[in-house]
C-alpha cells in the first residue's frame, strides 16, 4: 500500500498516515463543532505560506491567484477537494498533505506545520462567500 487514495477510497495506510500527521493537531481532540485555532493568526499564515499565489482569500491583503478555487465560503461547501467531507479535521489533513489524499492534485505541499494548521483552518472557516 502506498498511503494514497485510490478510486475514491482511502487505503488503510493513507488513513493511518493522516491520523499520525494530525495527532499533533488540537482539532482531533476537540468536539465543539467549531475549528480550534486563532483565526487572526491563520489570516497571516495564509499569506506567509503563499496560499495567495493560487487562491483568492478574502481578507488577506496581496495579489490573489486563480489557479486554485476561491476560498471564500469554504465552510459552506459539502466537500474538500471534491472528495473529502467538509470538516475541520479533513480540511487540516488536506492542507497538511494534499498529495497523500489526491496524488493528481495541483495543490502542492507547502510545508504547513501541525502547529499552524489549526489557525489556518479557523480563519478559513470564518470566511463567507464574497
């Protein structure tokens, strides 16, 4: 097994890798319905990690890209990357390891750390449709 998603279903190794990666995230330990993290810090982290190179991110100053989908209203979407149910844990997993979930994605692994991912998810979940 390679730890990658195949034919729309996760492999056991892929799920285990995701759990190991996310074990440092507080989003796994909190069940409040709200993503943990500090949205204001996440807003700055999106700029620092270069997310604006590909995405339009409301509230984050700077040039905005159009390669990836606009991130406004992401909390209202049913899925992340067209295949994952939209939950804070799944969004964190996608941000941390997009290539593990979908090896064909154009989204690169930009090196987001487990320390930063909760803040990024918290900010993204505050965004409304532009």
